[in-house]
């Protein structure tokens, strides 16, 4: 249940009208936004590392006009555990229960009994989740050769004959206890479709992906201009007098300034990718204060709109420059910085919540919503703030945040409605 909550929190749903190029699993997690299918893929791969199976249960039966997940969803996610099958609705981001109600602080998921007596699911199919490569023997060899520190589950035994691992088909049949037959099982095609499509992007899709990942270049950084003084010039011939030494130092400063003026990278810096590194650390579960400090420093750096250049004295005298000039950052750098500031603030709130600092997370998320009322994380921030408020025992505050999330523009509006219904029933 904790892992499910983490996946829903990590991958917010994209609005239906947002175009996004096909992406692999890493890019989905990095960007933090995706589809219900992406959530299922992430959840299944995470479960695999815990030696648990995740599958898709699908039906072609028409949905009802209203009702619970089992009445409306075309497919559900099932986690196969030693205690049975647990059901989740990746679209609304909540576990499936018999009555459609969710205990938000102590969530539980229903089992197959929720579907066995339901008319829509009598002819359901089940699909294990993995890329085609996961079933290849070479992945078993690679898995066995990984160093202990890099150990991971890479191979999946599908039908048997490759390893001694019990085939996933048999594990599914046992978990279903007669609900499915072998003919009902087929591999879920979505992961492989995404991987293949993401390796053959059109020129336009490549540009869209570059724009999506561009904020991770932030902040742009350059070495601090620290001109040498006459006394620090160790390469200056000793026979030069003090005035000549000073003149040589001044010439070197001017040359350095001119090089900066001729190079965009020297003037404005180059991508540090510190936001990328901080985001990866956060996804790895490193929620210590170091990650939070990195995100805060990146946000401060991203607020910079211009750079200050100290002009050498000789140029001031010969060219009439002022002692200091402010040079606006180019538009593309400002766009990268502006995107990174919102991301940094929102992800700081997630780190604080993962650290158990619900009060601090609430403050950070409200700050985000105040500063970025139309930001990409505005609806996601409402949900996280609502859950943080519940953990703090502030039920009214949670209801207020979820009521804001109950908006027509929210791709997860139904989730807000289900959560509000559960809170009102308490």
C-alpha cells in the first residue's frame, strides 16, 4: 500500500489534451507526469523488485453510467501477494474496495471477490506486465552477473523451460483460484509499445521530448570571474616594475572579459544539470536534508534574471562603461530557470512529506500553489496537501484542499470526489 501511494504521488496524471511523445520508464518517472498505463508500468516494475507480481485485469464489457471502479473501469491493476490478489484503480489513484469507499489514512484494497460476482468481469483477461526483453534468457545471465550493490530483478520466467523459477503464468493461475484459464493470459503490450516507439521518435517528437526534459538542465552556472591581482601573477617576469606588473594584470583581465563577451557559454554559463541529479536522488528515496537543500539552492539560482558584470577600470576609462552592468539572461535560459523553480518547490514538498514532516510539506505546497496558480503541479499539490493535512489531524483543511481539486480542469477529478465522499461519510 505504501508503494502504491508512492507511485500515485510520483506520477501525476496528464491532462487529456496534453500531447506527450512516447517515453520509457525512466523518463516517465523523471518528468513525474504520465498516464494511468504509465502508473501501472511503474508499479509493476517496483513490485517485481519486491518479488511480487503485478498484472492487468481487463474487460471488454461496457461501463455503467455511474458506480465504483468495478462498474466503470475498462481495466484494473492486480498485485499478486502471498495473502491473495489486491486490486487498484490506477486512473483514480485509489485501491478498489467492495463499497467504493476509501479509508484514506489506513487504506486497504479489495481482493478478487470484488470481481468474481460482478457481471462485467466474468469474461475478463489477465496480462502480466513486462517488456519483451524481460523474458529473454540473456536477462537472466545479466541478472546473475550483477554486483551485489546493483542487484535487481531483470528476468521473468514466462511459461517455463528457461530457468528453475516458477513461471508467471502458473503463479497467475494459482492466484486466480479458477477465475482465469491459461487461454485468458497474454502479455500486456503497453511497455513494449512505448519502448519501441520512444526509440523511433519523429523530429517533432524529439523536440517535444527535449522541451519536456529541458528544465533538468537547470541551473545554468559559470565559474566566478576572479581576476588575478598583480601580486598573484607568478608567471610575470621578476624584472618588471610594479607599474608594469599592474598593467600586465589589467591586460589579462581585459582579455578574459573579451573572451566572455564573445562566448555565450562563458558569459551565461552552461547547464549544470543539478536539478536532474537532485530529482534522481529523490526518486531513489534519498529524502535527507541534503536533497532538500539542493532543491532550495536550485530554486534560488533559477530566480536569477540577469548577471552582473564588473567592468575592468581600463575599459571604463577607454570605452565609457559603468563600473557594473546588468545583462539580461537569454530567453531560453530564463524559461529553463522558471520551469526549474516550480519543480524544485513542489518536489521539496514531496521530500518533506516522505520524511514525515507533514506540517512543513503543507507550508511548502501552499507556497507552490500561491506562486504558481496555473503551474503543472497545482492539482497534484492539492492532493498531497490534503493527505498531509489528514496526517496532521486537520480534516477540515484536507477537505478544503480536495474541494479545490474537484475542478473540471483536473484530470484526477474523480479521485478528489471519491476522497471527499469518504471523508464526508466518516
